[in-house]
C-alpha cells in the first residue's frame, strides 16, 4: 500500500461518535476564517487573535492566542502571496472529518481542529488572512499542485517519496499510540518484548498494522505470542477494550489522546499507554506543513513555526489539543523523512 493510502487509513474517523461530532463537514469545503480577529487595543499593530480550540465540543481546552505579525518573516514570502493578502490552507479531511485533527465545530460551519488552528497561527505571523480549503485527501494534493492551496496542514507525514514533488516544514512528531484501560498498569516502553502475551487490536491495512505484524513475527521467532485482533470499526474495538477482551488498541496518537479525553468521565476511562514513531524504530516520523516544491514557502513557514515555538504559543496550541506528547523543539525544512523503502 502506498504511503498516501496508509495515511488515509490512519485518518479514518475514529468511531461513529466522531462522525456525529464531525457531521456536516462535507458541506463546508472552503471558508474564510471566523476564528481569527484583530487583536484588542494595546497589542502590537498588525496582531491577530486566534481562537484555538474554539467550537470543539470538548475536544480541546480553548485558548485565545494573540500573535504579532513578524515583518522579517513576512519579507521572506513570495511576492504573489503577500500581494494576495491571504494564506490558503489545505485540509484533506472530507467527507467526515477526523477529531482532533480537523472537523466541523459546534456552529455547524467553522472548521476547527489542531491542523487548521496551526495554519491560522502561521498566517497571523505572516500578517495574512487565513482561508481554509477542505477537500478529500487526494484532492488536498491536487490543490497544492494547482496552486489553489499555498500550504497543506493536514497531518501529512514527511516522506522521501513526497519530497520529489513537495517541500516540508515540520511541526509535530508522527506518533502511533497504545490506548489501554485506565485501570491497567501495562505500558509500552518502546521495546516490543513487553507485548508478549498481550492481545492488541489494530486497523487492517494501516501503517500501525505493518509495525505490529513485524513485532508479532519477531516474538514468534523467540517462542513468544502476540495476539492481534481486528474489528470492523473503532466502536467495536473500544467495546472490546472496555470488556477486557483486548489489552490495548494501537492507532494514531492524536486519535488515542482524543478518545482518552472522551472517555475520561465514563464508567470505562482509558489512558495513553505509550507511543512509537510512525516511521519505525530507526527514525522519528514527522508531520509537516506541505507546499509545492520550490515555491519558496517552506522556509518562511518553518521560521513562523519556530517563532511560535520560541514565544510559547506553539506549546499553548499543543496543550489546547492534548498533543503535547507530539511536540518538537524546532521546525526543520525537509528533514529526513520516511524512507522510500517504507513509503
């Protein structure tokens, strides 16, 4: 399966409950932004206030972040982008969204989520108006190719294969996570040996299945057993987790932390039981803002993200969406990505 197919599989909505939360997303393909406003009096000229986590129906802890336009970073932008006055931000989350990454908010029209929120923060550093264009996963890249989208903020993994067409500015670790009952003491330490004797569920045809099957094979060679279970949907996996039929579910870390927040006040709360790089043991996978190769946007985007990291706004964004465990210390332009042999 291609890397884009793996990524699409990992962005499938997490359960029917998530689909209900994200209802109406297909009706909202593009929007100028109601989550950014001019900063209040007293803020530096050109500042923008971004309502991070707004309208998220409990998926985030909302926080308003006032961001100053940075003239030196704005000066790095291609002239045509500055002249347009807008930063077009592509998402690939149609038809039904994927909390906490991107979905329709409680007003049934505004695109909320960690990915569009970071795009809004970067646009504020540039002093540009964010315009969010949502599409299917494949059409997200069509939008980048055609110039409809300046940047893609859509949980896109940095891969060597994609670098033949796109440039990247990294902003989050690409991690997989284990979700276990809160009552369980089992934790994944990064060593696959702790999976011996466990029963783990995983989605078929996903990157995490590929990794789990490799660990199963290694354990079998050592005379140990790892049982892998498959379910038709995430709801079924969560029911199996609650009933003790499986020890943990293995999936994309953002989905794990989202579901943990949703179960916190239920009779069967869960917890994040450990993470693992989506690129495997030898490389920390990275999620990156994506732009058409050679168009001059990758470096100013990395500089904008590094500005947000340095002044603490990046940490506020991560914390609002419960993604602190995927934070990076700096944004890099075209860092080593998922190898061609694994992409």
